[in-house]
C-alpha cells in the first residue's frame, strides 16, 4: 500500500514522500479500514520533527484519525460489516491507504457528512467530549469559558457546549475571527487583541467550566474567572507549560484544576469514549447542532504542504488528506 513516509534523517515538510509499505496485520478484534481521508493534526508535525515519537506498539507512520470503508473484519463482535463507511481515532498509521483499528474505536460516518468531513472528527470530538463533559462535568445551564475558539478544539468546544445546553463565553484574537465564532453560536465573544478577558468574564458572572488550551499566563486568569466550585480542564499549553498560581484563589472557590491527554489512554478507555461520543455527540452532528469545519483538503501526495499549511496557522477548522 501507499503511505506518507519521512525521508531518513529528514525533519522538514519537504522530507515527506509517498512510499510503498506492507499493509498492516489485522489483529484479533481489529478492523482494516481502506482510508479515503486522513486528518492532519499538530502531533503529526511534532512526530515529523522528531519531538513526538510514537508510543511503544504504535505504527511508526504518522496520522491519528481517518475516514474510509471497512475492508476486513477480524472480530467476533458483530460491530462492523465489510463496506461500512466509518471514521476512527487510530494509534498512528493514519497517513496510509489502509490502517488496522480496534473495532471498538470505529464510529459511523455521521448521516449527511462526507468522508472528508468525518476524517477530521474523531480526535477533536473525543478530546472535547472527554474534557468538557467528563472531566469538566458540564451541566445544561452552566457557563463555559473557552479560549482560542478559531482552533479545532476551541470551535468544537463552542458547538458541543451549546449542543449540551450551556452558555458559552469564547475568546479569540481578531475581529474577523470573533465574528466567525459568534456565527458558531457563542453567546459572548471577547477579542483578546483589544481587551483582557478577566473583567468581561467576571462581569458576565464567571465560568463553571474553563476548557483551556493555553496554560501559561492564562491559568491564573482562568482561576479568577471561575465561579464557586468551577472546574478548569487543561487540554493544551500553547502559552506555556509552566505557570504560577495563587493557591488560595482556587481553594476559596473550591475550584478544581485538572486536565487530560487523549493519546496515552488505554484501548479500553478509547473504546468507552468512542461509544459515549457515538451515543451523545453523533446525534448533535446529525441534527446540525455541531457542524464540522473543514479548512482545506489536500491530496495525500501533498502531505508536506498540508502540514506546512497547518503549521502556518492560516487555517480555520480541520486540514485533511485525500487518498
Ligand atoms: N489533551 C489532548 O488530548 C489534546 C488533543 C488534541 C489537541 N490538543 C491540544 O489542543 C491545542 C489546540 O489544538 P488544535 O488542533 O485545535 O489547534 P489549532 O487549530 O492549531 O489552533 C491553535 C489555536 O491557538 C491560538 N494561539 C496560538 N498561539 C497563541 C497565543 N500565543 N495566544 C493565544 N492564542 C494562541 C490560535 O489562535 P490564532 O489563530 O489567533 O493564532 C488558535 O486558535 C493544541 O495545543 C493541541 O496540542 C490536546
């Protein structure tokens, strides 16, 4: 099969090429997907650059999510049939024509969506669902504060929080992006190019849940924005992996500061999350309450250009490769 490989010793986007490799073995409990589209994510770029090696047992090929068609089923559980249109989180190996996946991790392509749109859903949906609804324990009627809402994670958080009946305060950089985020359904949008977010959020009554991809200097500010018994869920650290906080501020509010990562979770845990997302998030997508945002589709042979585009930060939404 064809796969996107990295030239020996190469770390730049120009070092990616289409090569021939063997199809993956389809272990017990696994399904082989004939991939039509592969989602492009930042960890793929880090893997190419050598700073994010695949975990033990994972495919050395880049790619964390795909959409396509079930080609082979090696599972007694009657979950999938050859020919089903599916999308899935994968433990590496997504930048290839075929990938073997734990049958419990597959999700159907939501009704009304293309496979290109579906390829960009698993990573962001599982991440946001786990952190917003499980770690953040969001309840309908509560208020969510989310930063960087033109990002994949940020825009999905806005839509998912609205879908589950929350009020959303979104921050973003720039007036054009602010207008775009308002269009996603955010109740309040703060342009952090013009103003700090703490006072406006406090004026709006504060946040029950903060889903934060920023860290750094945003963490103490997030604590200031928290309501009594509020929860901050750390998902990224774009503004810094170190921060200084005043602990009494958290304690006075009986606040919770937590966080999680998707990739190191066990196969069982990903199976549980995939089932929860299928049950609770897929209906919101099929009803149009969550709309996948596709930034651009590249031919798989242009994977280097696709990664460079993602890295440039020009995109709004998901970048996807087409096989
Ligand atoms: N924990 C997990 O399991 C998990 C899973 C998936 C992703 N993540 C993390 O989540 C984060 C977002 O991922 P993504 O794919 O959604 O990212 P993305 O689409 O590339 O977006 C990055 C966002 O960060 C903003 N940003 C960049 N530098 C900034 C700065 N200095 N100050 C304020 N905003 C800044 C960008 O805004 P501009 O457009 O204004 O630059 C953009 O909104 C990443 O850090 C990723 O590693 C975590």
